[in-house]
């Protein structure tokens, strides 16, 4: 490893005596250049040589230190060089003016050797640390840009694979249905059960694929929403009807509680909101610990319709209340061998509700059931 580069200092003072004293004082540790006027200083600064700090006298003929400082600070290449003013002017106004136009420090003449060295070392250290921080930030931004590009490519590849999987899965499900129709009369009940299981599994995979594709489109703001006026009663009724077979299979029942929402309309994509409600009800069914009814409650609050799905299921620890709605939060929860939702359904629900300017959340404790709720603006 080579020697550390000596810092370069530019001294600007119209007094030859001051330049000699300062050069003698600083040249043991630093590379020192000197200029007896503002014009000469600008010539030196315009050369290829770079400087780490400037010690600048204020009172000089033709161009004073304040004017030179202003010119330096308007130059993109030079403006980051710290400037320490050195002057016999000790009035507070002069010091304040020096700081206002970009100076970092002020040394009053006659100066002391120890003070000059201490201030120069301090500001060189600050400059070095600042440069290191800027470089680290630059590298972080570059790495972040590369990671974002890799993430974009990964998302595109995942979406392409998922999209391509949907067609063969749909074909598999159709083949199962055709096979069931062919074997319906006189077929072994066990075989029919196997076919039904295959259809159910294929349907679950298709639902997962659809959720992933919809999540991606919602994240990118590319999900087409068919916004129109809908009665909240009708959305709830449609959601319940769509899961009647699952309700019968689970043995659970639903209890609906309408809290003064008769005739209330919301402006939304009715199918999307129905899917959200179906997701929440299905989630409750799969985690219910008894045959107690799952309660669907909806009412008005502060200009919003609030819809809640309440169960007596396994409950969710408070530390997971946010993570269960996050795409990658699901991965973390699964890695801990715990499961509080079905796939990416809650991630879809969160993005869908937020796309309608609503909010979604959960109130729950482990072992004490859960209350999932979402709100939509009343039209």
C-alpha cells in the first residue's frame, strides 16, 4: 500500500510576510501553494491541481476575500473545498458574513501556530470523512440500483413462469372434470374422491397463480379496476353465496350483522371487493378451532363502511399483525414454522383495499380468535 497523499492547501493573502509564516508553519505536513491576490488564486484553482482546503485573507486590494469566496462557491468543481478566513477584522459582523457566504471557520490575526494547525487538521478530517461518506453513499446507491434491476428481472421471470403455468393447470383441471363425468356411473367412490381431490388441488394452484399475478399488477398500478356504485349489502351477499360449498364442507355457519348499512353504496370494483371478503372468510374458516359461527359485521364509521370478519380461531400474535399482509412477511413467518393465513391472499387484500383508498387490518391475540376488517369510503 502506497503512502497516504499529503493534503493540499492554498494560501491567499496579499501580505508576503503572512504567506511566508503560514507556508513555513504548514509545509511540514501539507503541500502548500500561495497566491497574493484573488485573481492569482482563481488562476491556480483553475489548473489541474486539486486542493483540500483554502486559507483566505479578507482584506485584499481589487478582489477581497468575500468576493473570492462567492466566486469559488459558484463553481461546481470548487464549491466543496472548505474555506477558512484569516483576517485582522474581529467584528462579529465580519465573522457572520464569512459564514453566510460559505466559510467554515474564521481565524483572527495575529494568529497562533497551535490554533492554525488545530483548525486546519479538524477541517481536513471533516472533509476526509465527508468524502468517505459521499463515496459510501454513491456505492450504496449503485448497489441499490443493481438490486432493484435484479428484483425487476426476477419479478418479470416469476410472472412469466406463473403466467405460463396457468394454462396447463387449467387443462389438468378440465381433464379431471371430464374423467369424473366419464366414470360417474358405477365408478368406485374412492376413485371419484381422488378425482375431486385433484380438481381441488388444481383449483387452489390456479387461485395462487391468479393472486400472484394480481399482486404484481396492483404493486405496479396496472390492475384494471371496474369502478362503479355497489350496495355493500349486495357485495356481502354475493361473497357468502360464492363460498356456500366450502361452508357446507367445513360444517361452520355464518352470522351476518348489518349495523345500519341498508342501502349504503360504495364506489368500487365489486368483484375485487367480493374477492377480498371471500379471502377473509376463507381464511377464518381454515383457522377456526370450533364449529362456532363466523361473524360478518358491517357498519358506518366516519364516512366509511367498515366490514369485519370475526372468528374464534387460533389467533395471531401482535408481532405478526403487519407481516401477514406483506408478500415477503409471509416467507419470514413460514420460515418460523408458523402459518396464520392462506398463501398470498392477505397481501392481495391489502393492495386491493388500498387501491380503493381504504384501509385493512387485524385485531387478534394468539389463542383468542381474530377480527379482520377493512374500510371503504361511502359514496
